[in-house]
C-alpha cells in the first residue's frame, strides 16, 4: 500500500498547480457566499473553519454556494468525528419541482465508518451509489481518523474524479448534471448524543479557469461509466467494445434463427426488453446470441427483472447443440428472483439461484441485489478460469477442461451434451424464459 500511496501522491504533485487561478470559496471569517438548505443543523465559523453541528430530528442539512460550477478543480480540508456521516455536494441542485427543493446531485462521500468509502461518489436523493469504494478498494486506507484530510475533486465534461490525501479514489463518467452548486453536508443523526459530534471544513478553494490544463493525467483507477450504451474515452483506450449499441439489433440474431426474432423482444429508451410470455424456456421470441464467438473476455451486462422472473446470460454457447425445444446450450450466469421463482429451490445446494453457474455451482446467499433497480453482472474468462460477479461482488470462480469439471457436469442436467463448457470459444446469449426482463450496457473486453 505504501508504494501505491507514494505513486499516487507523486502523480498528483506532477500536475501543474492552478497558481493564481485558485479562488477561495471560504474567507475564513464568515459564511458570505453560502446559504443553508433543507435541514436545521448549525454551521459556525470556528478557528478559521466551517464547523457543522448536527441537530437531532433534523433531516440532512446543506450549506451551499450561491454560485453554480460546471468544469472545475475543487480542493478542501475536512475533519469528521467518528460515528457520524458527511459529504460535499458538487454539481448539485435544489429545485421546487424536485421533491420540494430537496438537495440532490453528486456527493464526495465522507465516511469514517468501518466501511471506509470516503471519496466515493454518491448521488444524493437521486440514484444512490455511483462509485462505492468496493470498485477501488486500495483507496479505502487513505482516510485519517480524527485528523484533517485533504480532498480534491476534478470535474471536466462528463469526467468526475476524486482524491483523498493524494490517493486516487473514484473515476466516474456521467452526464446527468453538468453544473450545479457545491454544498457541505451535515447528515441527520439518529441519537441525541451525536449532536456533540461535528464535521469541519477549511482551505476551500476552486479553479475554474483553464481547467483542462491542470487536470491530473489518467491512471489505472477503475472507471464507472453511467452514460447508457456508450464507451468513455478511457474504456475505448482500454479495448472495451459495445456488444449492443442501444438502438438496433446489429450483432445479434436468434439462437435458432439466422436473423433477430420478429417477436418477443423490443428495443425502447436504450433498453433491450424480453417481453412477458407464458414462463416457458425460449418459448416466446426465443434466446438471442451474438453473431460472432468469444473466448477470453470480460463481459459486463446491466439487467433489471420483474418479480418472479427467470432469465440468464450464457457463454460458450453452441447453438447447433439443441435444435429442439428449450434454450440453447452453454454455461449460464443465472438471473432469477430467488424469493419468488420456484427454480430457486431446485437443483443442488442453491445452484439455480441468482449469480450461480446454473445447475453446477451455487452463488453465496449474501448477495447484493435490488429487484427494483438495475444490477450489473460481470463474467470474466481467462483461458479455463471463469469468474462471476454481481454488483461488484465476486460470487463464484471455477476451472473447466479438467477431470473435476467433467465430473461436475456428469451430475448435472448437461450430462448428455458432449464437451459441455469446454469449448475454446462460443457465442454469448441473452435468455428468453417467458418473463419480462431488461438489458442494457452490454460491453466486452477481449483478453
């Protein structure tokens, strides 16, 4: 970790300072240029810092700049007591038309808890977590408890990046709000005793001129792209490709057809939707597969399901194996409502539940999944080694093309399909299982 910290800090120092282009947002004496919104926490100037005092019974409070900012570099120091939560809003808004003026927008998280997600990016009162530090766990050690910490935020176009004490933390690509105010959050507290705990900010300064000249060069910090069905410049440079363009059926066909199905699937508002049928396997529009095959890759797919739904993402698919009824044959990342669909209780030890290698290897029970939201499945194939991830959590990993794998297959529903799972490469499949399911952001990086 020491080498990582030194490298990140050195890289930050290598960037030209904004010099005379820095503008202070806080004069160290009073709250001129700021206004309080929403809650009733108390903000005071104490010893050259803005100190936020929580108030029991108050909702989240925000001390916000009276000016809006779009492209900028923001730096500030902060100190927070253990046991409370805080954050700094940026590109944020408060409109009467949105939840009666509720402050909403991007937030630089301040999190002294054991979770340690400080400098992650949260979408306050809107989409929740955009960049939790599970995506970049090395950054979780940068926070200093009961001491001053130094923060940096760079916003330029769709790029939003954060640092904590010189360590690169979050790298977000998003365009929902291109400009807005900056706000200091005092989070609501659940106990009267927490009113004694405070959060403080000082040395708040911003650079808004010639911002591009002072941006930190891109590094290996993982990026999250929240603009649907697009590739950011960083993704393109890293070799990612869109498997679905968000608009057409290009690159896909029916698993048992030469063309895309004429029924059972629809494209609307940037999503690829499986229309509801009778719940049968590949009995409505049928499965769809990529027109070309893939071997070593990282595949990422966003999906959303209805209650009681069943679907799946398959890989190493050979559409020639099954010409009859049912789904095409291949390894499957199971998509299922474990609480409501009966398939969750079948199989062996839960190997038909969400995230499992269907009918072969069960995913753990403690998965992070929201049936009311979009979720992200990731499949990684490096030779014979395969991994499944759900919302950033590794669920399973296994090796194929060996005696143990063949024995596992021999005790599954795939035992009668020759060489199951051992193909060098195969098609990628999205399953029609007769339930309403949506897909988007289907991307692949060949390894």
